[in-house]
C-alpha cells in the first residue's frame, strides 16, 4: 500500500469502530469570527469559523448558510456505500489536519502493463470535506506494486463534487460506476504510454516544460527535473521492465517515484494528502495528460 498516514482498519469494522480507531471521533462546530480594533473585538458579519472541537482548531472559514458535515455522518454514509458495493475498507483517517477525512477501499482490480509483471492495483479513495468550497470526492487510487508509487484520478460526476443530500448513497453508487470507467481509461492510457518510445532529450524537454525553467540549463533545474531524469536514465525501481525502459510510461513513473520516494517534504505538509488530492496530485495528473497527448500525436 502507498505510504499513508491513514490508519489500517480491521476487515468488517463498524462505522463506530472506524471513527474510534482512525482518530475520527471528533466533531466540528461553527463559530462567529471577530477582529480586534481600537481596544475591542468586533464581530465579522456573515462570516464564521468551522472549528475542530477536540483541538479548538480552525479548519475553514464559512458563510452564514454553511451546513456542517459531521465525521460520524460522513463515515456512516461511506461505510454503508462500501457494504452495499461489496468493497472492503482498508484505511481511514484525517487529512490536512482534519480539513478532509479519508476512507480507502480495495476495488480488487489489477492491470499488468505490457504483461511483463508491471502490475498496478486499484483502490477507491473516498474523501469527506470540512473545507468551504471543497465538497466530498470519489477518486481512484492506483498503485504500481513494484515501487509503491501512486497516482489518483478524480471521478467527476456532472462536473461537480458530491455533497450531502438525501440521495447521496445513490450518487456514490453512480460514482463507483464512473470510478470503474476511470480505472479502465487509466489502464488504456498507461498501455499507450508504455507503447511510446522516448529518448533522454525528449524526456528532459517534457520534464522542463512541466516542472522546470525553459530558459535555464539542466544543472539549474529543480530537483524533480534532475532526479526524475536520473531515474528515467536507468535508476527507476523496476526500470528493467520493458513497460518503463525508455518509454513515456517510464517517464511518468520517474515523476511519481520522485514524489513518492525522493522529494523532501516540509514537516508541516501532509504528504499523502498532497500526493493524492492536493497540489502534487494535480501536477502529476497534468503531466500524465501531457504525455498521453504526446503519445497520441507521436
């Protein structure tokens, strides 16, 4: 399993057991906001803080009509969905200090890229949100087993994220169908990338275009460019496999391996959240789309 700060949960755990074991058994509440001016506190009209009550910690700012979602409700919905869909939940926990909560289920799907033993395993990532403007999400979480590199794809439903509503279970079931479609699309894309030869100069150009500075030399590029290029040039875990040797798929895995194994994270960063739902996940997904475009036009 990709290195995660989420907690392994026992098979067939109840929703309450998940809350207790995964440090999710806390609540949020809305509180007025104030600023200090001329020796007194003045309330900010129409603005509130959403607080994590076990730590008295602000998770987000919210408008007056904000509807709180409690962990027990989110976990109960996701747990019921997993039971109905026959999915085994494997991990759970807070992300980004509790701004999101995460449940991971095993979709029990695998794909062998180029049929050379380069196997990717598929999980389902269910994200509950306590952050204003960020709704609940369904993502597929794909893990390359030889190196435990991972990448995610967001399951888009009518171009919106999931929100609490009476039909949320039905929406989650539809999201599962879309997740399976996303998984099938990912397998097709990775097969295409593994079929696309790539030399060192082209790899360097693409890395610099996406992560670096086109006006600078290679020695002045950021670590992601320099390290990923070294990995692509023979140091990649599982680099002997024909699926990744001098291919566009190998370049993609060089980037995911860099972020999964070599990147220096700040102590305050939730690296699993960044890798799966945050800025790094978005960068890697954009790079993957760029490589697919190059492969389609190659």
